[in-house]
């Protein structure tokens, strides 16, 4: 494996050589960085298995690659149609354990799940409301094998007697009593089988605690995350105990790339989830506890030279989901020293990049960018060029390249 700490000029030259026969725009994954990131995730998980969040990968080839590494087991899908596709694509032992991370209202997909005993055994649905149970049973029909379900726990922190809420607005189930009540309702229904509990602490796992140039804000984030994590660990243990008094659980899933160590340390958690850490997007540059290698990149060609200190590349308007601020824009990566224009940002058909490094760029040269998030890059490209050393080892399709756009 090549050293990962290459100077920017050498890294850019290597990527340019590897993809010299491929015209940009193109997306690429540095396999050495991908493998190093996977090893780091496993080390941070402290021996607990990592379920791969597929929305952060969106490439079946790389999902299978990661699942072949020791320490990874199972998929955390983002839609039921995606889970059905993965489970049907085989081999059976590769995608034989899929949890759908978000509730579904897709009646046709539910009917297909219930009609296939193998799919019903491989896929677990997420629920947090009695209405979810009703919809599953009505759409699935009878007779059928029991549908596996997992209850989603609200992980938000609610200090000041609940008047303040810190965390994503996901499940309405916050207390052990509320979760146990839904668990009891599930067990009363013969067509459903409770197998798991999930709690994703987005405000810890997905929010960097060392934002550059904002020392006081970083201190505040760390304080909130520390208090929230302590409260959640105690509450999650109580929730697990309350649910297991109703029915046994196969798994308790928690965490994300940004909180692996902390969540894996909870005795009540049996597995953790991660995906973004494999690609190392820019939103994960602001954590103190780990530093992922930039593995997923995209190259755009220089097509204009508007003036000194400016070069314009084709395309680039690939913002990430979330709050509409600058942190969601892609970032010029190589050559080093480029920045986006504050007036134009990343444009649909062209993106100006500014800086002294722009003066050395010529028409046809490449500028390498990093996306703000992980798998969303694959919604823009139909293939990933897998770089191994100075060559493209393989070109593999993304979900989009296989004709699949689930959201």
C-alpha cells in the first residue's frame, strides 16, 4: 500500500497520471485511502461490528469491498426498495442482513417483501409509530412470514425540563416507557417480529467538534455533546432493559462515523453504524478524535481563464443536503491553494476557482474537488474510477450507473 501522507503536488500528479486516459468530469476513489479509513473505523469501534450505512457509499462494488473486511457486518439501507434490490442482487451471504434505517410508506415494496420468504428473513424495517405497524400489515397482506422490525429511539438531548431540544427530529419515542409500549404492541401482532433497537445520535455523530476559526463555538459543541452522550448512555441502557422485558433483541444499533468510540463503549450497544468515514468527505475534517483520509474525489476540467488568479471549471454545482450554508459546498482540493468564489460558489454549469494556484492552470487541466458529504457524490456520477497507485484499477458503477436512484 502506498504512503498516504503524500505532498499535495505529488498526490495531484498521481491522480492526473492515473486518470490521464479518462476525460473529466469524473469521480474517483483512492483505494489505499478507502482501505486505511476502513481500518481506522474498525479500530475505533473497539471490537463491535460496524453496520455499513449504504447511503454514504451508494456503490455496490465498494459496499461488498467493505463488507469483506473483518469488523464490518450488515448493511444499514436508506429505503426499502434499495434493500430489496441489494438483497435480490446476491450472493445471498453478502447482503443477508439489511436494516432499513428510515420508516417506509412504500406499499408496493412492502407487499414484495412479504411475498418472499428469503427477503423477509434478510430485511428489517424501522418503526416508531403504531401507524407504521398498521401500514406494514395492511400493505403486506396475509398469509405471509413475520416481518422483522426495529424500533427507532429518539436520541435528542432535552435539558431544562424538556424546553430545549438538541438533536435531529427523528423518532417520537424518547422514554423507556414509550419505547416499551410500542414494543409490547409489536409483540401482540402475530405478523410482526421485534428484533432490534436503533438510536442515531446525529448531533454527536454528524457534527464536528472543532470547527476551524471558531474556538468558542467548538468548546460549546463539545460541552453539549459530552452532556448529551452521558444522558443518552444512561437512557439507552434503560430503554434496552425495558424492551428486553417485553421481547429479546437480536441487536442494538447506535452511533455513526463521528461517534464510534463513544457509542461503542456503551455496554447496551451491540453494533455501531458508519459509512461516511470510508470516503472521508469535508464535513468530517472538523473532529478532534479522528482524521479520515480523503478517499472520494471528483475532477473537473478547466475550460476558461477569465483573468489573473481565476480559472473556471466545467460543472461543480454539487451541494450536499442539510443547512444551506457554505459547509455544504464542494471544496477545491488539488492543486492546493484554490478556493471558491464567494459570489458564485459552485455552479450548475461552471465554477470559478480563485487563488495564486489558478495562474498555473491551463485549459484542459484538472481541478480535484472533495464533496461535503459522502455518498451524495454518487448521485452526480454514474461511475467511480478506483485508483490504485498510478493507475485506475477498475471503473465500477454507482447506484445511478446501475439505473437506481432511490431518493
